[in-house]
């Protein structure tokens, strides 16, 4: 008979228990073997059992029990729990440095990382902010923009809260790039984005330097205007440029087209992640509209197909 105390633990842990928990609750080694042998308990990993079917929730708890006290779900698995990512094949588990666990060999569904992370929920997982930073630390500008956009656009957190979490992780990979993206979003200002555009797009490729924050039509201010060549470059620093804002942008672009200006739009990921391609696009349009200059290649252009 399974002790009531163990049944309570199992209910909290999605039906998953460890051998140690079973023994501490009063079961014997023989009793555990009997439950497994009759099929009432299903082995999930060495020393970890499920009292029912083994599904996603059971695998999450098994990973946490393997990692030991203080372990938490991270990475894409945490993002899936938060509703911003599909269910991944591999479950990332953060386990305290003092925890004793064995890395499971393939085809294990878990990938263990040594480290202490604050957790919440059941099963325990990283907070929204920690999850976003965890994922952003392993991807480029497009990925950083996408993860922050999903979390902020889904009203799960705010840029300021992610910035606060970033301040608590001084050694995070991609920290500078993440902070720059968040600074643009949180401040509602494109100053950092405009500075990158000037340096990495215009100056690095020998393009004309456009006029900043110039009014082309009444009540508007465009980010970069190449007046002589009837061209506008709008830098969209805010994430999720959708809805009413998108409609207003389209209306303004059509208004400027009637005045003889073509509008190019680039996001933060474009300017930071592929400035050479942005420069090529701007150069092509400027040359079509009368610029007789010759764009130059920067060292990074050699890596652009």
C-alpha cells in the first residue's frame, strides 16, 4: 500500500516521485520493486517513477527530481510553460552547483546546466524575465528581438523588468546586445538605433549622411531623410510595430509617396544583425533616385552572400 504522505507528494509533482521520497515516506526497496514490477509505477529515469502515464508534465518533474532540491526548468521548456514557445524535444534543467546528479546519456530528454536560478510555479520554472534572458543569451539580434517581442507583446512582462533582471546578471552572454535592444524599447527612443545606422550603415559603406528627424509633411518627423534623392529611412525601434501604429505608418508612407518620397523601413534586428544588407538596399534605392556615388565594402561585407 502506498503511504498517504507519498500520494500527497505525488499529486503535487504530477504523479512523479523519486525512490528516495518513497523510502522516506515508509516504503521499502522491495515495495518499490513490487510496484514497478506490477506496472503500477512506470520508470521514467533511474530512481524516478510515475504513478500514471508519462507525458510532458511528468518529464518536467523527473528532470527536477534528478537535478535535486532547488532545480528549475529553463530554456525553451520554460518558455513553453509560459506560453511563448512550442513544446521542445529537450528539457533544460538548471540545478544548483551543490546538487548531485548524473547526466543522462542520449536519448535523454533532459539537458542539465549547473547553476542556481530563482523559480516559480508548479513545476518550478524560471520567471518570464529570466526565461527571456536565458534564451536571448544563445541567439543573435533576430532571436533577441523575437523573444523580447513575444514576452512584452504578450503582456507577460515589461522592458523595464527585463532590464532589471539583466542588471542582476553581469556575466550573461550577449548582455550588451540585449541591453541595447531593451534600452531602445524601454525608452521609446531610437537614439541608439539611429547611432548604429549612421555608423554601421551609412559611414561604414560610404553612403550619404541623411538628415535626422526631418519633417517631410505636416505633423511628421522622419528618422533619416535623403532629401535630394527623395528617400526616407524609418527606423522602427519599438517591438511589435502592429495594429494602429502600423496603419498610421502605412498612411504616412503613402502620403510621402505622393510627395515623391519612397520610404524604407528597418527594425532593430536589421540594423544590428545585417547592416551590410541594409546598406546595399539603401544604396540601390539611392542610386535609382539619382545618387551617383559608389558604395564601399566594409570588412563584414565579405561575409554577406
